[in-house]
C-alpha cells in the first residue's frame, strides 16, 4: 500500500508539472478574448466600406476572463445613410451565402453588420448591399501588408520580450487575465495592439507588425 501511495503521489506531481508546462508552452493565444487579424476596404460611388475579421468572446465582458469565442467579419458602411436607413448585406464564401442586416452604431456613426463566418481566409471578397429598393456590389480588399507576422507570432514575440511581466500573470497553469490583439495598418505599415487586462488594469503594447518588436508600453487603470 505504501508503494502504491508513493506511486500515486508521484503521478499527481508529474501531471501537475505537465499541466503547468503545457499551459505556458501553448503560448498566449488561448487567453485571447478579442482578436482582429485582417482589415479590408472598398468603395463605390455611393459609399465606402471597411471590414475586419477575427474572433471575440460573446458576450464581450472586460473581466479578465476568456469566454466562448465566435468568429466575426464586421463590415461598416460610411455614407449619407442615417439610423433609419434599412439595408441588408449578402456575402457568399465557398458557395455558402450569409446575410445580415446593417444596424446603426452610434459610437462610430456607421451602419454595421456582423457575419459569423468560420475560417475566413480570403484576402478579397464581394459584398452586395441592398438598400432603398436597389442594390450595389462592392469588392473589399485586404490592406494587410505582405510578410506581416500572424497574431500567434506577435504574441510569441511579446512573451519572449516580456518574460517577467507575462510570468507575473500566471498562478501555476492559470493565466489571470485576458488578451486583446488587433491588427493596425497605418501608411502601409502593420502594427499590433496588444492589451493584457485583469481586474485592476490594462497593460497595452504596440508591436511592429513585421518583426514583433515592442515599440511602446502603457498602463491603463
């Protein structure tokens, strides 16, 4: 019995260290609650559109915990439309049709539609907007520069660059925060905003989108 008890204790200790190791070896991606990995733009004579693709927990709550993530292609219309304009957007991806109503978003002053599309890996797509008894098809193209590192790579660079800070969020194999990561493109140059948020503050980073270099760090309470 003593040998068996010792063996059980050894196994439990081994599993404990294994879980801790796996939790950290998997990188920071499992702790992301809001992700934007691609940006698209397009326009015609009536209006201009912007879109981004990523994942976000639903419901989205800034509580330092990661909930259930859902894929989302968010499309925004800039035009003379107002909040009472009724419009519908239709997208076909890999022979599957998606349709969503545009809803006025007072925070951005734009009409916004969210399409829940898994594995959206296109760099260009068409969307047909139905509005005011007519329709218009617009092509949106990605503005993500070639050779931009992925969100996974960006988080890996951050973890290597800030090991002490990242380690401070771990209690054994539990990461006590949630991460927001968003692609930003300015003057054809890619950047990543990364925010690590717990119940007390957000530590925000700006990373070079080509190299993963940390360009700035800021704490927001």
